[in-house]
C-alpha cells in the first residue's frame, strides 16, 4: 500500500476508535494503527497455487472439489469519505463452518451503521441453500451492506431448493455472477501465492471460457 493510502486508512481507523488524529504525526503511532485494522482479517495470506488451480477451476463436474474457497474484498466507507479496504481468503475446512457463514462470523461479524460496506466475494462455487439463506438474512438486516458474489461454478444447480435459494439471494439484492476468465486472473494476481519477487502470469486452462459460458447460461435460466 502506498504511504498516503496507509495514512488515510490509519486515519480512518483512528477516527473509528475515537483516537486523536494528531498522533498520526508520530511514526510509531501511525505504524501501530496500520497494524491494527478495524476487522479481524486473515490477509497477507494467499492461497497456495495448487489450491487455486484445483479448487477454482470452473469444470462442469466438480468431483473431488468439496471444499469452498472464498476470497473477499471488503471496502468500508466512513462518513468522511475515506475508504478502507481489506482482503483475504477463507476455506471451510479450517473455518468449521461453510466459508460463507465463516465470513459473517469472523470477518464481518458486525457492521457499523455509519459505514457503507461494499463486499465482493470470489468463491470457488455458489452457496448451498443454507448459506444462501444466511446471506439473505444478513442483507435483510444490514441495509448498508452491498454484496457481489462471483462464483467459479454453480453448486448443485439442478436441485430445485438450491435454485430457489439463488433466486432469494437475487431478490435480497445480492448480485450473483459467474467468474469470467479475467476474474480468475484477478484472483490469481491478488489472492494466490506468488514466487518471491516475481509474479507469474496467469495461465488460463483450455476450457475456461467455454465453461464460463456454460455456467452463465445455467445461472441466467435459474434467475430469470
Ligand atoms: Zn454452505
């Protein structure tokens, strides 16, 4: 993060904590504020390359892919207009809950009514019916939260109860999209471990565009 952005983020953190902004002149204090983000975050950690390549691949039949990986970007805009962004990833194996539920339990357990939240998820597959309902409930009681979910694959999309849950998500204002090749590239660049000092170019798999179109058509049918 650029120095200026760090200072702005720290200022926002400071004002949220009711601390004196004058302290920002003190480099030590500034450093401390930068290290104390307003949310509990698992950032800094990136997905291992192999996890990304296997779990996010948008295959039509996702056998063996029974985990959910969720990469998130949370943008919180305070009254003063400052935007604080945080990012990280969750996977349900270590979260003891589905990744979607874990997000609301650990990453964004409470929303400050004075702050506007723009949340984007990049998830390996779409939510199950229970998670979709959890999202619907959260959006229903948190009007200052906007959620965009980009999914690599549709999970059990042939099941009527899953389809109904996806429609409830849409009705609740959640934007749901299938990840395009450039979205996978975005995840690769921002959430996947890179070799020391050099980032490797994203290598799209052979059927990435075809599979995207396949799922996009299914989703359009479900949501229409
Ligand atoms: Zn779930």
